C-alpha cells in the first residue's frame, strides 16, 4: 500500500511539474487553456476557475493541458495556432524544461541534506594501511602521486585505479604539509581497493548545486547511450521498464529510505523530459519539429492533419506501454 501511495505521489509530482510548464507559458503568451488535467481516462473530480477546468482523472499515468486551437483549426485570438512560432515552441518546450529544473531542485535538496564528502578526513580505520602509515583524522588530502585531488570522488577513483601499487599522499595537517606512502589493499567484504580513510561530510549549497548539475549531466549521457543501444537493438528486455516496473523500483527505493525516493524522482523527471523531446508523434519533440518545419516553409501544416498524426502516434505509444507493462508483470512473477 505504501509503495502505491509513494508511486502515485512521485508520478503525480513529475507529471504536474511537466504540465505546469506548458500551462504557465501558455498563459503568459495569452493562449486560452480549456483544461489542466492530471491523469488520463475518466474524470474523478475537478473545478473551474476562469476559462480553465482543473481536473483529476482516474488513471495516474500522465496528464495534459488542453489549449484552444492546439489540434484543430481555430480563429480565436487566444488560439495556440494564432501565436508566433517562437511562442508556441516556448509553450511546448516548457514542459520538458520544467522536468529538468525539478530534477536539479530534487538533487540539490538531496545532496545538501545528505552532505558532500570532502577531502578532509573524519576517520582513519584501525588496522588499515592508512593507520600504519600514520595518517590521522583531520588530515586533508592535497594530492596523490602528484595529482591534485579536487574532491572525494577523485580520491576514491585514484585509489581504485592503483592496482595495489604504493601511492604517495601529500597531506595538510595543522597548516603543515606532510608526505605519506601508502600501499592499498583489497577490502575482504566489498572487494574494492582501499587504504582505510573516511571523509568528513560538509553541507554546502553551492557544492550541492554543482553536484546536481554534474549528476544530471551523467544521467543524460546514460539515457543517450541507452537510446543509441536501443536504435541498434543492443538493449535487453529487462532494461526497459513501464509503469509496473517503475512502481516496483519506487517500492525498493521506499524501503531503502526517502533519499532513494528523491533520487528516483529526479531520475524519472529527467527521463520524462528527455523522452518527450524525442521527435515521436504525440510527444513534445514532434510538435517542436512541426513548428520548426512551419518556420522554414513559411506556413503551418494543416492542423487537422497534424492532429491526426499525433493521435496515431499516441495510440502507438499506448500500445507500446501496454506491451512493456505486460513484460513488467511477467518479470515480477518469474
């Protein structure tokens, strides 16, 4: 039950942020918005304010902002089709953009609350090479083998690549610079190369923001690599997850703690933003592509024809989602 509640909250937040991006920019450029909906399918409840109906629908698998003249011909002054190409692209792009902003905010909250490991040592583990070499808590790692250590990740990576060879540590202790030679060992439990040092954790908003951008760039690269492998049919079926698979991951994250739920929410938000920018009918990317084509040819594609293309694309996406969901269910019971 808890998994279902957390999953609905995570999905709802990510979708809400996405649709809020479309809605906010649409209102800003004077487009008439008929409905702001969370979920798909039959309407559960809703209320009206001004020209817009705000609704909650039965299936928590998406949402939409229904604008005047988006998929049909309209002569209304507040019609989507009557706005400039730049304004319409801004409205469409705002959804994925808000997903990226949401991910950055979530990651920043996470990194700030958990803290960021520094190059200053909190503890030296007894019985390890670092203790034997005379390293002490409070020492700051300046460099290893002549290479400056900019952050703790750099320290871990350098030690991990050492292949059990001696490392020359330059440390700062009480404003004095000292040198220690340490030969790493392989930890019997983790099987990783280590010297036995644990970093101090510091809370810094600027570092948290920096780490958020770094983490998002890494996630984007990984998704790009996945899409490349998908095109060349190098992806295993287990690597693709639909709603059921994601709910399962949310359940695992919930059991592991709120930090994991936050991290997963950021990942889902980035995925939603990037997937929507793909040039696939019914997704934001294809709508932007149509608008670029309109700008190049000097006149729009027939709205009814474009709308039909998006409807067909949406039907294909729903079919694909049902297939992936079936695969998720099969994996759960195997």
